[in-house]
């Protein structure tokens, strides 16, 4: 486990990587990023939310990122981002998770680089991309974005 509720296995899991035979193990040099993300952002969110959080995509090796159409500078490749959603994956439940994240960020209890509402509708996002600052991406404080279809 990385923290009480987040494991290395779920941060490296990918059906696409398995199908294509990619080794999606997080390199040792990038593990501190994932530990930072889980310890200082995801676990505090989980504790405030009080319910399971599903990780749809954590780390992506460069080949996996390309295979899933990720942007070329994706923070998934530096193990400093995760796409998360609620257990039910209903938009309204994802919205509840979003609201908790924004509340924590506004209260200064978590420090992110980006928090992105990904697709969905006005009811809620399909998933939430959450990323921390790392050594190779420009530093930001809680940049909140919405990506629409
Ligand atoms: Zn993402």
C-alpha cells in the first residue's frame, strides 16, 4: 500500500497495458511523485469523502499514454496524476466527490497543480483528473479546469 486506501497495484493497473503487454510498473525515480499524490492529496480526499474512490487511470508508461490518446506532456507519465470517480460512477455521485475536492482545495487542506472536471454533464463529471506539482511541469496552485465534449 502507498497509503491506507491507495495501493501501488491500482495506480499501475491498466487493461490496455495488459492487453498490449506493456510493463506499466512505476519506475523508482517516479515513485516519490505517486507517494506525494496519494499521501498529500488522494488520502486526505478519501478521508473527507468517507467512501471508496475508484482510480480509473493512475500511472501511464509513455507507450500506454500514447495508446490511450493521452496528451504528450501528460502528468500520468510522471506518476503525478490520477483520474478518479465515485464507486457508483453516477454523475451525481462524481459531483459529490468533486465538491469535496474543491472544498478541501479552497480551505488549503490539499495543494494540487490541476483539478479537472472531465466531460460529463452539468449533473457531474465523468471523472476528475487530479495532479500535483512535479519537477517537470510548470508549477501552479489549484488550477481548476473543465473539459467539455
Ligand atoms: Zn487524467
